């Protein structure tokens, strides 16, 4: 295992803009600079990635790898655009990112069915230069950079989002989002864990990561926790468990929700920050 001596993360896409520059959108994308080169984690909804990269001085041509946390539109919408800039590049993800994904909710007594999967056909993404490296397991994708692949569900309280479905044939089945995964970067100060939406559960994800790196501290947890969609008692237990793990910095965003984010500011004090567009985190 090789530790990164210097690591910089810049939020390029997120629901909010925390300074006087940048475009906010419903989605997430993180530009990551390591000792070995640059990579991109998720690509947002497809609105803000390219202009925000220019705004914050991130040259997308330098990207050597793209990591897709899962196959929802708000994490993959900018993929074709960025491939048009990078040219041929490895795209690491779980095979289920290409599942036919939908959200089904009730509005005015009727079922509203909405497609929420990748907005571009796989063939178009491959033609644009996407070399998909699909893996269900935990893998090292670069020196000191790991993708969790499918995260096992250990806890009983981290329940899935009931709106999410996958279409197989003409039938809709609940989607447990098996393609949900996180990025792990080893540094001299500990592990940096970057979440997409943590559909598998933030605690489940951290426990799974810690099992692969026994004794290593988690110096930072950054990204979407999906706590904004959990019942209040489940959020209580989840926050308690993360505090017990003694996570160093915690920079939440996206699907965490503003109400839960505000609570975390009180719970974690100086260790907390909100990871809005333009936020930079360095180790």
C-alpha cells in the first residue's frame, strides 16, 4: 500500500455554491489531484462540470481515470462531455451502473415514474472514449487509490430509498443500488473516503472500508451520505456510529440534506465543513 504525500480534492458539481463563483446543480463531481496524477469522481448532472472546471482552473485533459460511484443521472450526466475532452480513458465502476433505473413516487394519488439512470447509451460513451473497467469487488485502481465496488449491508437501520426501482422487461423491482461504491485514498494521515450517495449506507461503507485497512484512521469523509432520506432515528444511530469511529474531517453535501448538514455542524464542530461547489480539501 502506497500513501499519497499530497492530496487535493475540489468539488466541481454539487447542489449549492458556497462562494461567489461556480454553478450549482443537483449532482456531484469531485476533481482529485494525487501524487500519481489526476482523476475525476462522478460527473454531476451535466450542467456545471465543464464551466466549473474552467472557473476553478481544473484542466480536464489531465484526467487519467474516471470513477463512477453509481449509475444515477446526477452522477453520470456529464460523462459524455468530459470524455469529449479527455479522449480515451479508463472509467471504473460497478457493472450495474447500466441498469435501467427509475424513481417511482406518488403524486396526487397517481404513480409518477421517472427515468433516473445514465442519460447516454453505453455505446455512445464507449465511442467517446470510455474504456469501462467494471468490477463488483474492492480493487486498487491506482497506486494508493481504491474503489470499493459493491458494499455489503451490515446494519439494520440504514434502509434503502423506497422510491428507487430497476426495470427488467416490463416489470419494476426495488433497486438496492448494488453499484453504489466509494473511493478510498490512502494518505500519510489516514484514509480519505469519498462518497457518491452512500445508498449502501454511510456506516456500512465506512465499516467495509475499515475492514480492508485494519487500524488505519479515517482522516476525512467527504460526499453525499443519503442521510436526508433516512428516518430520524436511523440518522441518530448513524451519526453516533460515525462519531465513535473518530472520523477526522467530515465534509457532507448533495443527498445529505440541509437539515441533517446543519445538525452535523453542531455534532462535529470544527471537524465539519459543507462541501459545496468550489470547496477545496487538502491532506
